[in-house]
C-alpha cells in the first residue's frame, strides 16, 4: 500500500513550487485553506489571476488517473493562505 504524503505550504505574493516533479505520482489533492484565493500553475511560474484558481475557504484541484500530471506545480496568492496538499 502506498502511503500518502501530506503537506502544508504557506503561500505569498511570490510564486513558489508547492510540488516538485514526481514521475511516481498517481494522485494529488490541493486545497486552499485560507481566506484569499490562490492560483496554481502546472509546469511554470504561477501568476495571480492566471492558471487554475483555487477559491478561498476550500477551493480544490484534484489530479487523478483521468488527468494525471506528474510535473512541477507552483502556486501564488495575494494574501497568505495555506495550501493543504495530499499526494501519492
């Protein structure tokens, strides 16, 4: 059985890598646990108001077998929310 990795990343107004490339990734869930929106980008630098928006208070993005992505994921926000991440 694969053990999931659970992470908490604090976001800021600067783009940061929140998940590195993982060729063994089968699943990932990213949840915005903050009061401001966050934006994630697959494979490049994250920019506010571009990419995939994670609404404040629980907005999420799931990577699974139907949309498997194993590359780098970056995130940014205009506030300082926490991004909760589960990956396996």
